[in-house]
C-alpha cells in the first residue's frame, strides 16, 4: 500500500528487455536507506518488487501484465521515475490509498500555466473516467492528486510548484503517456452495491431500500 506522496525521483540505469517483460535497474538514494530484497517500491505508480540491490541502485522485474497495463515499457536509460516505498503503519497518511495496481494509461493532451499552478489535461478510456469525480483523488504516475475537472473524454489536475519540483511531472510534455490508478474506494463501493455482499456468497439486486440498509446494519 502507498500514499501517492513521492519520496524521490530515480533514474533508469539499465533496461533488460525480454519478449514480454523486462528487468529495470534504477538509481536511487533516499529509499535505499532501509529497503531489502522482496520489498515493494512504487515506480511511476506501479508496485514493483525489489529483486536485487547493488550500491546506489536496485533491480525490479516487470511482468507481461504490468507491461500491458502501464507505460513502463516506454522507459529507457536516463528516464526519470517517481519512487515511493510502501507506507509504514506508523507513518503519516499524506495522500490517499494507492495500491500500485494500475488501471491503465492516459495521454496528456494539454499543459497550461495558471499563475503559480500548471494545469494538465489527460485523455483516458471510458472505464477509467467512469471512476473519476471532480475533487476526488487520482494517482498519476504514482502521484496523489486532486481532480479539478472531468468530462466524458478527459480530466484535468492543477499542480502546485512543490509537486512539480518533487516529481517527474515538470518533464512531461503533451502526447506523453502516464500511468493512472483510480481511487480504489469508489470501485469497492460500486461492486458491493451492484453485486451485494451477504454471507460472502449470495448476490443482491443492487436496489437500495430500507430492507437493504437493515440487512447491512445501517438500521
């Protein structure tokens, strides 16, 4: 589990490509203080498992499913990536609940300055836009951000200077692909309301009435 608060920007040192997978070697500093082989690191929002540590870098496998869902396949030597270690139970929860399981990618269609902020507009597929609401949360390349506007084709976020300095967003250009993860809370609520949960097996019609609320402990 992650929070979407980026700890540092890493650099891709090596990319070993296979038919439908790859191994990344990533230069880092801060996050290497306490990570071990087997730990999880969100890399541009994708939860990757550390498989090796050497000096000031770590290695991570990227499997076929991750390649298909994310934009990691476009990384090359010298690419910069957002890095975040899995959250600690005793740490402050600064962003929102981020699983590191990407829902898909979006394409940056517009970048515009707005006084001290920068607006990014991102086109995405309908199954991703379905869960995006104005003033809700979205993880873009692992960054916890607030949705400023949403339409049937795209959504926009407004970025403060600090976020631009601490993440890779300042290096993004129109046409770039970014990894997107919807707020998981909305997906769970929709599933429970449409399928129902009763004894772990019986499905409900999804109709909300007094009987439904009583069965689920709200009355």
